[in-house]
């Protein structure tokens, strides 16, 4: 199932008058992004393939933005829908973990430490971090069973 969502950051996150921000599948005519609410079906081979990673293009170079998720326009049920989007985004990270554990670690670390991370209970952030917390509990159980702690190099 695919839905159109407004990306409020499209014109505001650039630090250059000529710069534009792109993430996902950009449609300049309608200024919207196509966002699959089940992004785990996406092909994820590296951190840049994650749906919440964006790029700020300025003149001839680009900067990776580690937390630039799609946002729904204000509507009834927005928080719950964005919450489910956030949970689905962690499914992408889990797919990446099967390919590159260090990249999956960095995706989570850089997302929650991004200046774009909205505190105060935003739906996308809440869903994403609730899933991280659930994985942390599983990890703590594994540690209690004697499994080694992941060491990021």
C-alpha cells in the first residue's frame, strides 16, 4: 500500500539558497513524497538506502541527513499512522543488519542523535525508538544468557 505524504522539510532543511532536500521518491510538481508504509520491502543494501536517510544537495556536493523521515500532513489519526511508519523504519534497519551490522548500528545511532530528531512524542520517533527499546530488551536477555555484547569498531 502506498500513500502520498507531505515532506515539510523539502524546502526548509537546506542551508543554501540553491540547495534542495530530497528523500525517498521526490515529485517536484506536487511537492510530495511517495512513502510505502511497509518499507521493509524496499531493497536495503547500505545506510543510504534507508527511507529515513535524506540528502541535502548544494551546488555540486551533497550532505547525508541521517534522520529525515517522511511526515504526514496534520489529520485525524496522524500520530498513530506515523508511529507505525516509525516501527516499519526499524524493520529496514533489521534488514540492513543482515548485510552490514556496523551500518545498522550507525543508522540507529545517527538517527536518534540527529538535530532533526523530534523529541516530545512525535509519532515517527516514538514508533522507531519503541522498536529499538524492544530490541534492547531482547539483547539484554541474550547478554543474561552469556552472549557477547556487540562491539562497534
